[in-house]
């Protein structure tokens, strides 16, 4: 009995101690409370961004590329440049309503899903790219003199072998443009994909050489391919279609037909001017294409 | 320097390849049985092909060789154009496409981004393309006329033909 009483008193004393500790600790705890709640907000944001990432992967990446780094059709969304408005509200509207006159469709997401997508895109912002140092006017001259227009189209004029560059400034980051010129093989540009078929294989601007039964070698950019056939565009812009059963060989070269413009061909300052020109290419508004030329 | 030559050579090659469907070819469409250069095949509008691989004797035994998905629901109310092995077509909601006629594999796809609240009389259909030179021409449901590059599907120009709000 005595022992038990002692135990109880000991318990009461330690409870009292705890209470006092709590009372003394209240002030600093309260001050720390705000930190805790902003920590929660950050966690919620991170959770949103995570949900946004998976929504993005499933719905947006076929055009905008994995990690939002730009695909064959949709802009790079890590560049820090927002052609159709940079506020959360504007990005929300762009996602929900699409952009008339472009290939960006309206999307039937829940509001919470769009907010998650915005949170995800915001989480990518630290990756934004360096500013362009060059002169766009000079860059235009470089573009003409270096023969770029023989393979690339800008606003309806130019070649067809390589990607159309009319909107490349809106769709690609500066560092991607630099890489593409200096080392075109580093990452082959994505080509046509079906925006409504998320399961299709993304075609890239790969060089493919086929050898016909007669031994003729034909090289071109693959426009499409499946198990039974391959469709090429040759450097002379001819479309050549082949059934694989008629071919001796199909070689995927995993490199671009574009020559690499090393520093001995294109100086660093010319490169910067050229990239400044490309970065300014944002396409022309629908309906004014002719007037704008 | 070598690269400049390479680029110049490509440019020359591109110029040489430029003559695709000339006006003369359209006028003489009846000499190109394997092609279908205008909506009705030729300017006389007969919609008659002189090809005879498919005829009254074997038409009942036709079988599916390939299928191409336009990726949209709706209907075709059009005739495709066929030039040198490429089939150009248009579909619901002003989609256009070029496919390898033998395999059905897409070369390019184009889709017009249409404004909301369009109420055309007879559905969101497109009634076909026309071709001249390196351009395909399409009248859109929002009353624009656009030109697409035959080899890439890139928009070459886009003009407003009428105010679609007044339709």
C-alpha cells in the first residue's frame, strides 16, 4: 500500500513536471507552429506537383515531352517563357481552354487536377534557361548564310527535311537550341505523333538507310515505320515508301541528317546570334500568316 | 566550307524536286490513271477511273488491307486525293492527313484548332482538299482557307474567307 501511494505521488509529480515543461515551452512552440503549417503547405504543394507530374506524363507528354522539355508538337515548358500568359490563372486557362489557332486543345480536367498540373509546372521552373546574349537581326543573316533554310521551314518558306522552326522559340529552350546546332545527334527531335493516341511510338528525326533487293542504297529521314514498312523523306525531299519484305536491309543510324555546326564552322558569337533569332520565332497568329510575311 | 557546299547541294536538290502537281498535270489528269488529282478525278468531273485491277468480277471479294485511324469520331464526306503513292485526306473537325497509300502509315497529320460554338448546318465535316504545286488547300469550318505543305503538313498560309460568326 505504502509503496503504491509512493508510486502514485511519483506519477503526479512527473505529470506536474510535464505540465510545467509544456507551459514554459508554450511560447516557443507557438512560434514554431507557423513554421509547421507552412511546412504543411510546402508538403501539400509537393504532393500536388507529384500528382501533376503523373497527370502530365499521361496526358501532356505526348506533345510536350517527358519532363515537359518539349516534344515534336508542344513547347518546352521549362524554358521560363510563357507565350500565352505566365500567371497561375493564365496557365490554368491555357490548360482548360486550349489555345485557338494552335494545336493546344481544350482539356476536360477537374479544377483540382489543373491546379496540380500548374503546381507541377511551377516545380520545374528552377530548370529555366540562360538568357540569349546574341542579336536576332544578325542571327537571321547567319540562318540564311549557313544554309539552314535549305532543310528548315520558317513561316511557310524553306526546306522540308528537318523540323519546321516557325514556333521553335516558343517551344524550345535556349540550351536545347544550342545543343541542336552544335551537336544534332545528341538528342534527335521528335516528329509527328498522334495527339489522341498516347500509346503510339514517338517518331524521331532519325536517319534510316535502306538497301533494296537490287542493291540500291537510299538514305532519308524516317517519317513512319512499323514491322512491315518504312516511309522515308530523302535529302531531295522525295517521299519514298518501302515494304520491308522487298528490302535487303534497314539501318537505323541513330543520328541526325543535319551536319553539326562546330566552332570551326560557326563561331560562338554567330551561334549566339543564331539562337537569338531562333528564340524570337514564335509563329504567326492564325488568319494573319499572309499579311505577316 | 564543305558544309556550305553540302547545304547548297541540298538546296539545289530541293529546287529540282519542287515541281509536284503542276496545273498542266491537273489538266491532263486523265493521262495519270494511278493518281486522283482532283475531287472528281479530273476536270470533266466523271469520277471514273480507268484502272481495272478491281472490276465487276472481283469487287465482291475485296478484303481489308489496312485501316487508318483519324483519331476522331464522326464521318467522312469527302474524296481523298492520290498523288504518286501518297493519299491525302480530310476528316471530322478539319483534320487532314497524308498516308502511304499502300500501307496506311501516316506521313503527317494536321488538325485545325477550331473555336467553340461552331454550328455548321450538317456536322463538323470537311468536304475535301485540293492540290496545286506543293500545297494542299482546305476550307475550314471557321471560314478560313489554309494551305498545307504536301510533304510535311506544315501550315504555309492561312487567310480569313468570311466571318464565321455571321453564318
